[in-house]
């Protein structure tokens, strides 16, 4: 009888740590995050594209208040722009809903003493 190999049980077994993102040397993080030179092309299926895009949008939104000073926040924003450009170049953008204003205006009245 043939032996069946055990299924992968942990994240580290399926995705070895040494093959993850390369380490960032001290004081090179800002330079790394400010780099805008296109380097990598990757292929993602639609589900992976959507999942990654949602994560990037959430993280960019969370870090947005620091985008003027933190290079990592600017890198997230550039990633969001890239994902949006890639998706909406192929798909039709939805119509922006008009904001309805009510006909009522609030009128301030002086306080009664």
C-alpha cells in the first residue's frame, strides 16, 4: 500500500519564512517606501486581487492621517491607486449618486432669556 504524505498543517509549512518579504535594514525603510520605480509584475486571480485590494484599502485608510510624514503610508496610497487604476480601466465605473438636499433650512432663533 502506498503511503500518503501528510497534508500541510501550518502557514509556516506552506509558506516558509525565509521566502517572505526581504528584511529592511535599519534606516533604509523610508528610502525603500519612497521608491516609485516599477519593479515587479504579478498575476493574481480575481479573488486574490479583490482580497488584496480590500486589505490595502483598509490599511491605507487607517494610515491616511500620517501620509504626509510616513513613507509607508504613502506606499499604501500608491498601491491603492494602482489597484483602482487596474480595475477601473477594465470595468465600467459606477455612477456617483447625487446627494439630495432637503428643502428645509434650519433657521437660528435668538435665545430666550
